[in-house]
């Protein structure tokens, strides 16, 4: 009878004292449920995900490159003026158009070229005289 009571006491102590042995159980619980109180480590992760919306300076730098660039008109305007040929940049565009269209305002320089080509017909007499003199010098 004596060994039976010793065995019962040992079993009772192992089962009931395991509830008092919170050291090993507490470690597991701190990893699962008590981690909500450990906001230091969780807060770092949450700030990267959800609280980053409050961290506008770092987000704003990326947003200014994408969506807020519409407010950055000076840099966009330069590209648009090159693409759209905006009417505000008319002096620079006009120079290119005058070169392509031979605009009537630039008739002074165009007229000089036309005089060199069309007035060469009046210079035919002198060419013929020179050719006649050269031919006569060959055949006497």
C-alpha cells in the first residue's frame, strides 16, 4: 500500500505542479499572445507596412515623380513644348517652319537663289562666245 501512495503523490505533483511551472509555458505564450504588448518589434514591421502612410516625406518623393509631377509644370512643359510644338514657343518653331516651308517673309534669301538659277539664261550669250572662240582656236 505504501508504494501505491508514493506513486499517486508523484503523479499528482507532476500534473498539478505543471500549471505552476509557467516558465516554459510562458515563453510560448509570449511568442503568441503577449507579442501584442511587445510593440517595439511589431511596431517596426507595422510602420513599414501600414503606418508608412503617415510617413509622407518618403512616400511623397515617389509620388512626386509619378502623380504629383503634373504640378511640376516647368519640367513637363519643356517636354511638351518639344512634342506639341506649343504656340508659346513660336519664335523657335517659326525658324524651323521658315526653313521647311520657304515662308514668304524670307523671300530675300530665296530670291537670291532664284536669281542665280533663272538669270543664268541671260548669261548664255557670253558662254556661247567663249565656246566659239575655243572651237576656232582648235581648228583655226
